[in-house]
C-alpha cells in the first residue's frame, strides 16, 4: 500500500481545532481526518491547488462543475476499533500494530488510540461510511450526489470496505443512474470509478462504452486509483471504433472519386466530393487521415463533423427506398447560404425526408428553399448512416468473465 494510505499512530495535532463527531459513545478509538488542501478529482490539473478554500482556476470550475473544495477543517470521529477491524482488513492490520505499541502503549491521554488518515479523503464521506459500518442506518443518507458517491468510493476502495456499504451503495447508484452523462466529461470518469468500486457491472459496462465512443484519448484518471488496465482497455475499444469510422469516411471519399455516377444537371458527385474534403479538412480530426493511436480524435467528433455539414435532403420519387433514385435538395436560406443542422449529442442519419411520400413536390418552409432534381448520387453517401451503427457495436467493459472471475 502506498504511503498516502498509511494509518499513522499519532497524538492529534489538531485535537482542539477539528470538530468532533461521535459514532460510538463508548469509542476506544479516535479517527482523525485531516482537512483537504486540494480539489477532489480535478479535471484540469492546474486547478488542483487550493488557497483559502478556493480553486486557483475558477474558469476550470465553471467548465467542469465544482470539483469539491478543501474542507475548512478536518474531523475527529469517535469510533469502535472492533467495528473497524471487522469491516476492513486494512484497519485490522493497523490496529493490531497499534495495540502492540512499540516502545509503550499507544493510548493517548483521553484513553483512546488515535489513528490519522492520510490527506485526501473527504470528512463527510468518511463520516457516512463509518455510520454505515456501525449500523447507524438512520444517519446514513438515502441519496447522495455523484461527487459524494465518488468520495465515498475512494474511502471504500482504499480501505476495502465494499461489503460494509454494499446495500447503501446500490440505493445511492439507483437514485443517480437515471442521469448518466452522455458526453466524455469529469462526471463520466467519476461514474467509471464509482461503478467499479461498488461492483455495479451494468453501470460499469454502460459508462465504459460511452467513454470508448466519446473520449479522444486515454481516459483521464483525475488522480483516482483507476486501474491502468481499465484505461487501456477502454482506449483499445476507442481506437478500434475510430479506425472503423475513419475507414468508412475515407472509403466514401474513394467511392466519390472513383465512381462512374454522373449527375449531368448539378454534378452532385463532384459537389459531394468537394464539400466532404472541405468539411473534413476544416475539422482537423479526419483529414488527412490520422494514424494510431488517434490522439485527440473521437468517434463522436467524426460523426458530428459528417452529420453537421453534409446537408443533402432527399425523398424517393417512386416511394421505393430501394430504387436508388431520389429527389435531392440542398437547403438554402434567403441569402443562398446552405443551412447547417443544429448540433446534437447523437446524430440522426444524414438523409431526411423533406416532404411526406404522398406529396408531389418538396415542402418549403419560410426563408428556406430547395433546389431539387432526380439522380442516384445519394447512394454514394448512404454509408454515413452506418456511423451510428458502429457506435452501437461498442461493447464496453465487463467486470466479470462468463465464469465469474474478476477481470479488473
């Protein structure tokens, strides 16, 4: 165990300053939780140091919500050494050492053994876990926010307390899993860590799948003890997905270049090729084609680039979607400029009907007209529909093998 996990037998250096919380009135142990001087799991490493309880980078806090600030003071918690020893082998081993008392008794003047946690744990999270360990169910909150859940997970993980809080953790996660993030963010990393620590395989699989599809590099660990193998395996799935997405996009460019399809009226094949090259080059993530490990490139970036800028609208002139002949239209505003689709987290297929199948002509909206004609150039870009299918094919990570063995 690393030095930051060491439980040190000390007389409290802040015994008269830190608030006292009583879990067991007949406590034989005083657990000291030092105040934190850094933000918890900062997204931006530059925002980690804290001064007077505020972050050195307020902009980072606004961008990534609030990485919990340092506690104004630590906390002294009166607990039972027996309860701690039963709940945690880590505490048991340290308490056995403390009881041996090298060089004399470790009992302090108040009749208790004093143990101090290393800095970095949130006092509120420690207090919640200790209430759970001591069977004080009414003191344990029925719901916690994601920040607190991750802080509890850190304490539980470091001191192997999973069994003691399993029932509470299931309830906390159940209250939160309806608001899982849809983008790669600090919240997503907190979910990866918390779902792993509390053994929620279903949630873990979901959030690791999201990370593989929407991260643009190895997942940031945020200073949390996320296993390196988890980060590597998520990134392996990301690289595989990005590679397939790039192959699809560049394969479409090859088809447009080599195709014998000719649009004599509007030269749709040439227009599509030029528009794609211009769009992809401007995006900086697809053109020229990047090489592994695709640093700074995510699947969702590729999908958004294509779906937000290739603005062809069509409907089938015969009503048969397999005929390969459609009425094409480029949406333009009153100034003749093409109209871009609004940005969304999940894109719908590129081709969208501009008019019901029963209508003989394209429907116009105020300020927008459609230049329409008949050709089969649409077949050259239908493969873009498969970008969403590729994301759906990402598996995410399993916590256990089919035989029940822990994989991480």
